C-alpha cells in the first residue's frame, strides 16, 4: 500500500504532531510506502533544501526509517502576519480559496499502476491539510483520508463559548493593553461562522474520516457515514515505555514515595490549554501549602513569558513559579516522575499524550471534565485522575491538594498495545484503497 501523507505538526512540540510522527514511522516499519508532504502557513524560502534543513530533525528521522520526503506545501495567505484572529483567517482562506504553492521537489504524479493502492492522508484536522489533501486527491484521482485528532468544529455551543472564554481570559491577562476583548469575541464568532460551512462540506467529501476518540463526533454533533471511530487510538510505543522504565529505575520503584514539592503544568502554555487557570488554581493551593512550587514547561514567546510572570507577581506566587522553557522528552519524563501533581486545565483534548504519560509515571492529574478526558481515561479504568467543571479553579485547587495529601493510587487506562492500534489503523487505510 502507498500513502501520500500531509502533515505540518512538529513532533517535538505537541501531542497531535507526536502521534502523526509515530504513526508514519510505524507505517513504514510495517511495509507501507509513505511519501510525505510537509505543509506550512508561514512564508517559506524558495530553496526547498533550506526548508528541509529547518525541519530536518523530525523529517530526517522519518526519512531514515524509509519514508520519502517529496516537498513542501504552503498556503498563499495574507493573514499570517496578523497578531489576532490569524488562525481563523487562515482557516477561512484555505477553505474558501484553496490556494497553494507547491515546491519544485514535489512529485505529485502517481503512476497508473500505483493508483489502485494509494490514498492521500491528512494526518491532522487542520483546514490547510484538509484542503490540500482533497485538492491532491481530486487531481490524482485517489481516495482521501483524514485523521481527526480534535473536533474540527464544535456543535455544542457551551463548549465553544468556554473555548472562546479561555482565549479572552488569556488576552486579558497576557496582552491586557493590546486588544478589545468584546471585539475579539464578536470577530472570532463571525469568522468561525464564515469557514464552518466550507469545512463541513470539505469533510463530507473525504472517503474516510478517522476519529481518534468517540468524543470527537459527539463534540462535533454529527453522525456522518464516512466517520470511523478508532477507540482506543493511542498508547505509548516501545521506545516511550523503555524511556519511562529507565526514568523510574532512577527512583527505585514504579511509583516513587519521595517526590519534590512540585506541581506541574506540562503542556502547551497557551489559552486553550488553560495556562491562566493553572496559575489561578496554584495560587489557591499555595496559600494552604506554601512549600509547593509550580513548574511550567514548554517553549513560549517573549510576550507570553513576560505576561505569565506579571500574572504570577499579581497573584503573589512569582517566587514559586519556575519556567523551564523547552526541555527534552527524557527531561520532561524526569520532572513528571519528581512532581506531586499535574495541573491540566485544558479545554481541548480527545486523547491526551500528556495525561497518558503522566499516569504511566505515577503522577496524579487534576483536569477539566470534558468528553475527551472522560471517555479516554476514566471510562477505560485509569486511576489517579480527577475532573472538575471548566473554570472552577477553586475546586481544582482543593481537589488537587486532597490528591496530594491522600497519596492517591495512580495507574494508566486499560488499552491495547501501540502495535495493535497501528495494525488496526493500517487495516482501515487498506479498506479505503480496496
């Protein structure tokens, strides 16, 4: 089987990109012939070699495993430089106009004898990838598949309002002098209304949509015939399990009795992941347990870093907040194994790598009661994860302290192995190409 895979997620900076990276690597190991197109929203150099250099680390790993790098795809958009509403504008443009620039290294033509067992696969639900996948599949006469790692849109208005509110809260605290919050809310809703009809039409035209959690079609509010739910769709691979085993050996037991007085926030420090609520929740925790410290991992912009530190100072916890910046996967696992609690007030998730890794490392988690967390972890037997209502930072703080004091039992959900999941995934793709 042959696939033309479209992806632009960085496997070193997010769970969606990490899953796409691991899936493509596993496809190649199982004999699937994978051609990769890397997509960009940012302007790219005219020289494809320099583009390859910029993303060489992740691509080189895939190429060394046997994948074929074919070139770059870039949406031609006027919106990229806009500081606000950039994402919605780019989505609207890519969906409405489907204007793409393809680098000279791309070899789009698929030989006639290969067409029978080839499909185009968007590895993520980003509209740039979806639009490009459908354009290429139409041009080449191939089947089209898209993986939905998050809901492309939300049918539940309450869920959408909460996500909007997380952005407004972030803008208020991080960019307090730079925007009108009410104007942002109105414009965001208008642009979402603009691109959603195009997005729905585009998704319905795919031969197969693979939802990685049953929470996804539920949150979309749809029951389309082309959606197949792969649930469960995620587990740690052999490499991750070996790394976790090494990290835990340093502490002498699977669930170390001694941990540092660290509360951890270890996901993207942005609005939808609840960085502002994490700071508020920790400020409540700190009043009762002044020995605790909050470690925030992940790369962030200068303005975001300054805004987070200003808010920490306002809340009286500046001396208790540690910003680690980007750290390696091994260092991330080590700090999780040393911490006492994971603060995870994320508003958008389907099957979180962060939660799964933390559970394997024996780290209790306090998060929001959203469908992805319920279906992917609680209903699959995970222990050591507790959920509270979105934005209820007081309950989050109180429940978090209880979990620390009670030394709650922690164990991962009951899931098939990553090898079993990938085999099922490949079988879905084989059925599409016939």
